[in-house]
C-alpha cells in the first residue's frame, strides 16, 4: 500500500518534470529558431543549444510514452519508444560534450599548432560536428534496435522450443553484449565532456589566481566573472556526472529493485535533466532576455 502511494507520488513528480522540461526545450527552440529565421544565421553555441532543445523534447515524449505504456501494459508493443528514447539520450550526451569541447577550445590559450588550428576552425566545424553526432547516434542505435528485436524473438521462442537452456544462454550473451554496447556509447561522450570541463576549470582557475595579484578596479569585474564561470562549470560537472551515473545504474539494473522504485528513479533522472536545462538557459544571454520578457509579460497580465 505504501509502495503504491509512493509510486503515485513520484509519478506526479515525474509528470511535473515532464511539463517543465518540455516547456524549457520548447522555449529554447522557439527563441533561437526565431532568431535563425530573422537573421538567416545562428552562432555555433546557439546551434548546439537548439539541437539539444529539440533532442530533449523528443527524449521527454518518448520517455513518457514508453514509461506509461510499458508500466500499464506489460508487453513489448512499446519497445520502439524505448529505442527512440535511447537514440535521443545518446545524442544528448554527444551534444552536451560538444558544447563543453567548444567552450574549452574557445577559452583556452595553448600555443600548440594543432590547438591553434582547432581554435581558429571550431566555429566552422560546429555544423559538421552536429551532423557527426547525429550519425554516431544513428549507428549506435542500430545495434540496440537489433538486440531489442532478437530479445523479443527469444522470448516468443521459449514457449515453443524444447532446447530452452540454449536459448537462455543466447539470451544471457545478448544481454551482456547489449549492456556493454549501451555503456560504451555513453562513456565515450561523457569522458570527452569530463576532460573538456576539467581542463576548462583548470585554465580558469589558473587565470583567476593570476588576476588576484591585480588590485585595480578594472580587474574586480573580471574576477567576479571568472569566479561565476567556475561555479557554473562546477555545477554543470556535478549535475551531468550524477545524470550519467543514474543512467548507468539504470542500464546495469543494479542497486535495488527497479520495479518497486521505478517512478522514483525516473523522477531523480529527470530532476537532474530539468536543472541542467535551466542552467543552460541561464548561461545564454539571449535566452535570459527571453525569460525576463516572459516574466514581465506575466506580471503585466
């Protein structure tokens, strides 16, 4: 009884988070998309944010359809929504890592020729990197879709096959291979994000120490800006690391009984996504202006 009540409570929390993230993603896409239509061009950071907003929008809808469909109808008719969610989740990891790499390359001041070339070319490379992230996600999801389909065939064959032991071994091998593949396609972009963010924080921290030796009024504003940037990066790093760990534990199916705490686990995952989306919006000057304009219009109404 208590578990049932908790499930309903966390289901409501999950739906509130769904509405929040859907609104955030829609605002990002509409605000930046309008500028794209008006100016016929979009800065690289805004391209990544727009792509991430579209990705999160479809990720939330596929999550909602898959979770409610599989929860209330225990069959495999909703497995394709799970495939869509997995595809958008992989893509969101690559887009987040791309955003971290972009900031790291633009802010850093290494004198190595390769790094200087990348710093000069990164703006033009962003559209190609976005396309590359999409292609990598498409290739990655082919293996998952195939594994889903084969697993469904194994389950249906259990009722008719006499050699159930062989099927169980094949099913166990498929599960291990599928789990390893799912982990690898998330670990690679996460490590890229981690390396870029840690390097960027180290560079800003070193620059901050150099600036503390200056006591002019001009350096105080820069000091505050660098300190705020370091705090934001630390929060981004913490949130995305927690999100990666929660998704990883969900894939590995460890720690506790997921059936009893399924909605609590989903609420935790999308609470992290909601906070991450909020911070992304606050880090963009254009989106902050849009948010202020919306708040003023609501107050006037």
